[in-house]
């Protein structure tokens, strides 16, 4: 059952069209990866789903309701949450203050304490550093914090844009293991990721985006074994 449906979505910036009829079905409880070359439209698609960019045409359907024209804060209240590329933390605030800011949707405010416990269990390093200013943390720790802040919003669908960008391999491994734990806890996620091999290894289903459209879609294992995907994205 698709919890989030992207139907023939076109969008872009100014007069520059980036998406040319993108179609995705995001199944409940599944980790879906969205991969493709730089400039394929992955981040634009995330922003369009989230509402920071309005779709020119097509629709975004969440739990059977058309949310295409809703602003980002309204979608967050409903449970559509984006961890943006570049993290966008409050760098002068502590780890714990950043996490509390994540609980801004009404749905999440009543459960701040138990959600804090959950993210600290998921990311023990954040618990150790909860009083530290987020701007003084390493890139990998900041990325952990950005994901944890997204979880604090009690997402129904958590979208993560460029999880591993610019991070050391050992930290990337930690973050991907966290995704597996979140998936096992039943969270529906969309992962935009430049590390195609890792993305397909942890996800259930994948979409390959090229020039603003879905080029190939299928179970992640099938995509990892697909000759075109291997030669274009996996270097085989």
C-alpha cells in the first residue's frame, strides 16, 4: 500500500524545468532509495514533495489526500519530514536544544521526553554530547543530529537528502546502520544518496532518476544487479 504517491510531477526554479513527469510510489514501512547522477533532479523532487517548491503540474498524494499545494510546515504537521541536504542545524544551540526544536509539530510536542530517549538510544554519541554546541561537532555527528532531529518530529515519512555527502567512510557506515535500525522499527523512509552501492544495499526498493524522470525502478537488489545501473552508477 503506497503511503505517498508522486504522480506526473513537473517542477523547477524560475523558468528552468528540472522535473519532467516524475512518478514514485512510497510503500508504508519500506526504505526507498532515490539515486542518480548529480543534476538528475533528486533534491528538487524532495523539495517539491516537502512543499518548499510548488509543483507546476502533477500531484503529491499522502495517505490518500492531495497535499500538492500545502506549505512545508503543514506537511510536517501531517508527518512528512525532510532532513535537508547540508543539515541546516542551529549551530549556536546545543545538541539537545536542536533536538527539541525538531519536535515543533503539534503531534510531537507531547512526546518530547520519550522521543529524546529513543534518539539517544539510537545515537549514543548524541547523548554524550547533548550539552555541546552543534556547530562544534564533526560533520558525521552533525549529520546524526540532523537525522535525530527529523525523528523528533514523529515522521510518518522521513525523507533524507544526501546522508553521506562529505563524510568519512567509517561514519557513513554508522549512519547507514542507523537507517537499518529505523527501518526495522517500522519507519517509512526515502533516502536520496550519491553512494549508490550503499543506498541499494540498505533499501528495499529503488528509483533511478535521470534528467528529471524515473529511468528505472525496482527492488533494490534487482537494481544492484542491473547491467545498466552497474555500469552507470556502480563502476562495474
